[in-house]
C-alpha cells in the first residue's frame, strides 16, 4: 500500500477511489501512482503507452484511473461495461461512489 505524507483531501479521495478500482489488480497501484508523492508515476500518455501491453481489463482500469486522476484516460462507459467482468465492474462502481461521496463531503462541509 502506498502511504503519502501531508496529502490534501482531494489526493486521499483520488487514492482511495483508485485503490478501490484496482482491488483485483493491486499491481496497478504501483504502476499508476508515485510511491513518495501524491501524483501519477509518469505522464498520463506514457502510462497509457506502457499499459497498451496489458490485458484489456487492466488497460481499461488504467484508463479509468487516469480519468479519475486528471481526466485524460478517455475511458468510455460502454467500453468499460463491455470489458470488465462483474467483479471488476462492481469495483468500478464502488470507486465512483466513493469518489462522489467524498467529493460532496469535502466540497459542502
């Protein structure tokens, strides 16, 4: 598990959303996120280029995670639903729910 020190609520929300998304693929956390600071490990385009060799499920999870982080993953909802198996789809929906719930708590608190 990645532990960032002195991070903002936004970064915690992003981390836990991506963590939830990748529950069945924990190696993706290390692929996506910097271990020392709250940021992606690489530029989004570089991460997408590297992930092109992954399975279709892992690749779409990378795209979703990048979308959550900065909006540059270009994940298409229909493609997500057609690509992910039921368990990964459930994690995807949980990650969106967690993101939305924590967003509204921090924005309107």
